[in-house]
C-alpha cells in the first residue's frame, strides 16, 4: 500500500504523475507571464524616412493669368439713328474696314444734299461779289468811285468767301455723318456678340451705346500679377531697368490651361506696369502668346509658368516632411542613434512634390516623411524607407505664388 495523505492512500506511481503534472502547469504559467510585455517599457515609434536630395533644379514662378485681346476696339455708333442691318456673324474674324452695322442713312443723305445746295448758293454770291470788286478796282484807281464804294466791295467779297468756306465745311460734316451710318471695324480681330439689335435707336449718347467689341487675339495678351518681392529679387540682379527688361524678354513663359494641359506655344514678356498696387503689393505683368487656332479667348484663366533660372545644388525634401507652425517651418531629422531632432528650416521654392530647403539641413541627412506629426524631440524611432517618387517632376514653382482662386 502507498502512503496515506489526509486519510487517503496512493501508490507511488500515481503520486509521481500528480506531482509532475503540477510542475508542468506551474512552468507554463511562468513562461506565459514572462512573455507578456512590460507595460512600463518605452514604445518605439515607427516612421518612414527619406534622405535629403541635392541636385540642380530649374526655378519656375507660377501665377494665375487672364487672357485679353492685344487690342480691344469698342464699336460705337458716331451718329444717332435706327439700326437697319448687321453685316457680320458674331464670333467671326473680321478685317480692318469690314462693314459691321448699317444705320438708316436717309436723313443724313438729305442733310448732305441740303449742305451741297447751300454751298452752291454761297459760291454764286461769292462769284458775284468778286466780279463786282473786279469792276470797282479800276474805277477807284481813276477816282471814278469813292473809296467807301471800294471798301464795301472788298468787304462783301471777303464775307461771301467766308460763307463759301463755312458751306464747304458743312458739306464735309454732312458727308462724314453719312459715312458714319456704315459702321466698320477699325482693326483685324474677332468680333464679339452684338449689343444692339436691328431696329434699335443707337448713337453716341444712347444708353448702352456700344454695338460690339473687336479684339486682336493672335497674338493674345495674358496678364498676371507678381509679388513685389519677386519683382525686386529679379530686377536687383541687373545694373539698370533697361537691362532687366531686356533679360525679361528672354524668359521662357509657359501656359497651363484649365484642364491642366500645357499650351503648345510659348510666350514672351510684353510689358510691366508702372506701379505696385498698394492694397495687394503686386505689380501687373503682360506676356504675348501666339494663338493661331484661337484656342485662347479674352477672359480665359490659365496658370502662367515663368522660367527664371536654375538653382545649383538645391537641397530638397518631400513637402509632406515639412510642418508649418506659427508661420515657421520644421522638419524631423533622424540621426545615427535613431533619435528624432526637430529643426526649424527656411523653405524656398517647390518642385513638384518636393520642397527646396535653403537653411537647416545638410546633404545626406534623413528626415521623417511619414509620421512626422507623431514624432517628438529626442524620441527614439524605428526608421523605415519612404518610397520617394522624383521622376517626371515638374520644374520648381515659386513658394510665394498667389492662390489659384486669385483673379
């Protein structure tokens, strides 16, 4: 018989198995407890990092531009009358001198005829006065007539001559008014919608007297505003304004349409405004673009890219790696000890999804590109590689460009 425990007896084999089972359970419990994480141990933040890139990048300033006609001629009636005919199709290209509108000419033709009749009468009176003067002059030389008679004859001839001159002016004025009943285009360009209909009373003083507008759109003008800072930075590189403007005419200017596509023709600098707008701190600039297919129309908005030059050895990081804080910019640099260093940096221009860093970073350093919002100063992190896409990036865009909604 085995030993007795609390009045029970077990044989040696059962007792041994029972003890071994208890030891195995105890070991399993201890092992599971040891595998549990220590709640007080520091957690390592996983972040994605990218190396600071150094390369030459083209500098491009981007602005919002508005297309406008190189010349916009407002067509108005110069005489008052009823519109009887429209002789062009709205939206067509018209030539200089092409007939656009006709105003009822009958009253103006009658005025011309009346002026011609008055001229004829005045010319007859002048001819009579001149003949009378020619008869009196020899008699006056012989003292056959008084000096008063000679003076009266001279005065009559002079007054009738003045009347003839006035009558000729009246005829010319009436002829011009009659010609003004045929409203023609003063320029080559595209004619807009008519603002008056056949039967309307039109004239210089008529309300809404504009008949139409003709715009020269090939080449077409694109105007945009640049910041005062961008203007100063560009012009201070030259010894004189003439040198700066000459260099501006060499700039490469591109246009991106509303659908994001690149306009196939490059533009050239045309003119710059005489003053900086006090309220906005911007100055107006105009460029000319070829427009052979009339793809661009006045009033059309587009993004203007002005290629300023090339920045040598620029340091670039992803824009998502830069944090804006109270008007300043910061990045998280991961050192060799895998600890984060929050640095204040000075940003420059943008190149696609990258950002030029002018101060605060060195080539080859690693910055946090994903998870930067969660990183704290001096915190231990677990860096992972960030998939940076740099192929096919557009040129550098100015950091101080106006918002796309600015018009």
